[in-house]
């Protein structure tokens, strides 16, 4: 009798749990640092995931937000504890380090099978360089960005300036006129002790012929002296070292505290939305100023985010790729047109998006002279190189050290990150790439 009860209990337990076994959903975790209220996250949640669910209604996709400041450390901790998500949205400079750490999976077979080699070769070279290693492809860069000068045309006109500054000398002159006549700062830029601080300094560094791996050379210290001089003369606020993110600059800019700012095209999808632009009425964008009037463009870093697969589960990997394939194969044009303040990474989209969104024209034109950051700073060692530069920048801007002292010490610290052979290899690569791009900026 007891045996029959036990059997009956097991039968009932099976019947109760059967529906959950039959209808159990596979869950994909899509991790990103785009705030759920921002446009990229909105696209993922309101367009990409619903499109995926049309074909795979039994697969649940969960978007998980991790703040940017915690993002890279979180991924590395997840890798150690075997708790990685299934796919990730991440900043492009991190990709080489995560490839080296075996976090990102090789998706080359997926790319070639579903999108093809012509699609892969349509990416600008720098975007292919930063997302691949040897024969493998480990991520696809969704969008890119770079830096330009945003300016309030009304302020410039009040001091008799009809055109935005094209050179460093003109930038100083306009900033001086703004300060003396309007009692405003001429320019604001971001100089926090982090990657964004390095990123905003790199156009000054590279355009002057300076290299991340040769910071003790004249070209690098000249660039640092120029930027430090903007703060010293009161043309830029000392608060540039205390800003929390690049969006803080735009608040100063919108409030009329500064006439110009260094910032990126993403601001058109963040703070400078159409209603804000209409209210201000005089926001314009100009190319990044150059040290030499003969240059057709500054040499800039490119930014932007990538998507990659982190799961090692074969079944989940197929579904994760399907999300990426829908993004790039079916929804990319809609994404560029409606859902982002960023610009295309694929050449075939650039001209079209420029005609649809003319506010992006300056950034798209400059993209031809934009460089990937990791290869210019030691690949997987780039985050450490960047940190050394950002700290040195703060020392120079506060006056704690001269530009020569700050960059002299940083150069020694950077060299010690590598073996002598590694350092020479990376230094030579960066110098050759920089020389080639600088030559192109002066071609007629």
C-alpha cells in the first residue's frame, strides 16, 4: 500500500511539473552599459528583441544594464566566476583585451555564412582591425563616432567672429575674445582621469604628430602644453578635470557658460535632441581644429560600441548570433536613421546617412582620418597606456607638473608595461600608421 502511494505521488509530481518542462523557455542575457532610457537600449528592447521573438517566441531575451564605470571589471569578474552573459555590448577599445582573455567567441563562420565577405570588407579598416585577430572575427562594431567642435554661433558673432576656428592659433584667438568681451569660457573639454580624458586629448596629440608610445617626444609635450595653456589662461574652466562624463560639458554649453565644446556626435542622440536644438537656435558643428593650416583634417580616435558573443553554449550561441544578424542584416538602416546619435561603421551607409542626417556630415568626413585606439597604444595594453596618459594630463592641467615632467614620467611607466621587443614592435607600428595618416591629411 505504501508503495502504491509512493508511485501515485511520483505520477502526480510528474504531471504537475510537466507543463513547466514542456514550455520551459531558454533565456538569453544581453548585457550592455546603455542606460535603459537611452536610445541604444531602447532600440534593443523595443525593436531588436521583438523582431527576434517573432521567429523565436519560446526564447526569452533579457537586457541587463551595468553602468559604464563598472562594466569592464564586471565582465572580467564574470569570466573568472563562469557567470558571463550570452552576448555583450561593449566599448571598442576593450575588444582586444577581451579577445586575449578568451571572453569573446570567434564568430567568423557566422559572419561569412549569413552576411558574407563583402559585408565584412565594407567595414572601415580600423573597425575590422579592432574586432579581429589573426583569422578570427570576435565582434562587430555597430556604430562609430569621433570628436568635433560644437559652437554657439551667436556668441561668436557677438565678438566679431564669423567662422569657427580652423587651427589651434584661431582657437586661442576666439577663446581670448570670448573671455575678454563676454566673460565666458571659450572652450570646454573633458579631462577626467579615465579613458574619456585620454580620448579627448588624442586629437591634439595625434594631429601634432605625437604618439601614445612616445609621450616624452616634442610633438607630444607640445600638444599637452597647448591644452594646459587653455586652462592656465582661463579660456577653459579648471573644472574640466572634475567632470563626471562628457555629457557634463553639454550642460555647461546649453546653459551658455561656454561658447564652444569638444564633444561627439552621440550628443545629437543624448542632450542635443531636436527640441533642445530648436530652443537654443544657434548650435553648430565644426571640424576639430588642427595645428597646421595645411591639414585638411585632424587625426582623431574613433569611438563606438561593438557586439559580441560570450556564451560557450552552442545552442545559445546560435540564438545570440541571430540577434546580431537581425541587427546588421535587417535593422541597421533603421538603427542609423532613427535610434542613435552615432555614425555608420560601414562605408556603404555613410553617404546615405549624411544626406538623411546632415548634422553628422562633419563627423562622417572626419571618419576617414580616425584611428583605432588599441593598435595605436599597444593593443591589449592600451587600457594601461591610456590610464598613464590620463593621469599625466591631470597633473599638467592642475600645474602639479610641467608638460615635460608629466609626459616624461608617463613615457617611462608606459615603456615598463612591455618587454623591450614588444615595446619596439608596437611603437614602430603606431609611428608608421600615424605617419601615413598625417601624410593623407596634407594631400591636395
